[in-house]
C-alpha cells in the first residue's frame, strides 16, 4: 500500500496517534505525516503510507489554511486552553471594526516570535523543554507570511470572554498562536487561541477528508493522483535501469524547478526533485 490519506484529525488525538492507528489498521510498517497538529487542534492531516512516506518532504512547503477561534481577556503559558492561566482581564471596549483593522495590519508582517511551547530547537533543545524546566531562552523572530486573512464572525461572548473567529492562509512555519498573542497585544489586551481547525494544506481540503475511523483502502490517494499536475519524464530502456539504482538526472532529461514524475512503459517508476543547479535527485523509486 503506497499513497496518502486525507485525515480529519479530531480533538484529543496527537498526530502520532493518527499515524499509529493507521499503522495498526492496515498493518503498515511505514506511516508518516506532514504538518503536526496539536491535540487540541482539528482538521486536515496529510498521512502517507508505504513508499509514499519518502515524498512527505515535498509537501512541507505547501500553504495551510486555518480557522482560529480567538478568546480575548485571558493569557496562558501555551497560548491555548491547555496551558496554565497567567492572567485574566476581560476587556469591555473591543470593537469588531478595530479587530479587523489590526488583523489586516498583522497580516502584513513577515516575521513572528514563535511560542515558547513549540518544537523549535535552540542550542539542540526544543523550546518547550526550556519552558517545562523554567529556563530562560532567547527566542528569535522567524520568517513567515500571511497570504490571506479575514475575520469571519461577529464579536460574541463565550463564557463571558469576547470571542471572534478568523481565517488565515499562511506559509510553512507559521504559528497561529503567535498571531493570536500579537493580535491581543495590538488591541491593548491579552488573548489565546481557544480553538483551531486546519481546513486546507496544499491540495488536501477538509471537505474531502475522512475521520480516523472512516479511513479505508478506498480513501487512499494514489501517488499518481497527488502528483497528477507535476511534469513527466519518459525514460528509455537505458535510463530506466540507471534510475532503478538512483542515478542523478540533469538538464539533458528535464529542466524544471519542481518535482516531476518518471514513467517507463506507461508506468510510474520514480519521483524526482531538484537538488542543485539543473540537477535532480530521486526521492522515491516505485518500479519493480
């Protein structure tokens, strides 16, 4: 079994839980995912099985779309409901039009400071390891990009806290929790990400996804389907033998800036990706 599952992760499951479930259900040794979702978050997860796991790095740079529920007037150490409450101060003067204005302003920023509770490594340790051991550490700003943002609800009270929903399409490495923290500060208050749903990552959309207990062999997306828009190179007998041994290809075969498919006798035998100037390395071989 080689391919991808479009999983709609439910609350309470870790990304590891999802992979482990699929591994045991289908008795597959190789199962992996792209784009970790916290246990409190839900939505689209790209899960690969078999030889397709080697292709996951090709999916990591895809844009992701989220719907975040922002709760104002509370701050936790994790910037979500799972953490310890650091402060509560319910604002009484929030205005929806100002919130929309600040969301647009923040969306223009090209860097952000990640949350202390994240898996980013500093000096060989993950940031959350510093946090759990109460060790101070300098967190540097990281590049990020917001491609689209919109406030998609009215301002409403949830358990007395002013709350609003926003939609964001963002780049790899973007932390919605950081955006929410910065939004609170821009409005002169505090805020946490109360809820998060990932609705899209690359071509994987939530409308086409399956809950973990709904996943079946029929919902497996073949490699050829996922890479159907990628360029194709047709190998001859001579090159097909070399490709089986992982030979590097160059501009004599292809000249593209993206991954491409290699076919031999009308059958997909490999996926290649750019490695350096006009050279391409094999990512995974699918032939016999």
